[in-house]
C-alpha cells in the first residue's frame, strides 16, 4: 500500500488591484509580494501602466496586476492610463477594489464600484488604512459599498504596516482557478529591467521635486550595457514639457539631478544585487504626453 500523499492541485490566476488614485494600490502590491515591484509615491497617478507581481501562496501562484488609479481623464496620456486600468480589471480572474478607509465612499469610488458591478468577474473589497479610522466607522462604510456591489469578501487592512495581509493572500489563493503556474516560482515580476530602471528614476523625480514637475515628466531607459565585471551601465533620459521644469530638475550646479541619480542607483543596486553605473540626461520635449509613440513606450495603448 502506497504511503504517498497526493498534493492538492496548483492554482494560478490574475488578480487586478483597482481603485481611485492614492488608495494605496502600489503599497499593497509591494507588501503582498514582499519586495519592491512597483513605485510608491504620495502623489496621485504614480502608476502609469499595469505591472504584474508574482506571489506564491502555498500551492497557488497569485499574479497581481497593479493598475493606474481611475480618475477623470483630460489628456491623451490620461485616457491611456484609465483604459489600462479598466483593461487590467477585464483581463483578471478576480478584481480587488481598494478603498482608502479615511476618504470613505467618495463620488469617485462610487463610480468605480458601479462600473465594476457589470463586469461579471468575482469582486472583493479591501478597505485600506483601516488602522487610521475609528472601528465603528468601518462597518457602515463596508455596508454602503456592499450595497452597491455584493463583494465576495471584504478585508480591512493596513498595507503600509502589513496588517491583515496574510488573510488576503490566503483568500485570494483559494479563489483562483486550478491550473499550472504561468511564471517560474522565483519570478517576482515580469516588469523588464529597463522599465524598472526608468520607474525607479521616476520615483525619485516624484520624491525630490514638487509642484508641476512630477506629472509633466516621463523617464525612458535609452541604453543598458552589460559589463564584463558583472555590473551594468544604464543611461536614462527624463523628458519634461517646459524649460522651467528642466531647470528645477537639474538644480543649482546639477545638484538635484545628481541627488536623483544617487538615490536611484542605490535602490537599483539593492534590487538587482549588482553594481550599477547610472547616467541621467534631462531633455525638454513639449507635448510628450500627447505623443502616441511616447505613450506606447510607457507600455500603454494609445487611446487617441
């Protein structure tokens, strides 16, 4: 008689994290993945394209899709970002609506919940920053949202502090379809390294500059050269729309761009576990956020 125990089947699927800007989507994805796979900034509309993070939970592979925040689009770039967010929700096996518990049921959140209702996908609700809200306020908020959409599960967590996330991972894993893994188990993200380098630099632009600069800036990796000593030489360009923004980014005597480069290089070296030689150019390019080619370079579908 055989003593072998049959393992449960493997599960695998896409989980879209959707919500309004600044709800904490990127922080949640990073916390669930246990590593940095998407940039986090206190400024809204930081995520410009869908990023997949691979999370292993028991015999399940959870592929998290971090989408741009859903907002009222004005520019061509905005329209592409919103289309990417809804595309992420439609492609997924299940969607998680993340809501900033402090902000509550805003008109923006209500509109997103109403649109999710007709999608035909399994939906879950995650009230984030729950530790910053008096507990008696959480249940009425949960009920209001569940009255709009009957969510299969409701979570109350702090993504920043990692509270409540073990249950989130367990429930997501159990709700994925049975099937083989889509990624090798040691993959953390399918985000190409060139794009990661550009995003890390853009995060530092967001952190170290203010006012109009961050959201009129985009970053592209121009060259990536592997060197014999195992290091990599990376050249990136920061594009801005006006000369004044270029001046702010460069700073007095080049101090600002040097600081951005040093912080980005340190972070890339920690993430890639290798020496990085990072070179940053700053160029003025008026109207880049209306250029179809540049929008496609960000990994977005140009909506015209």
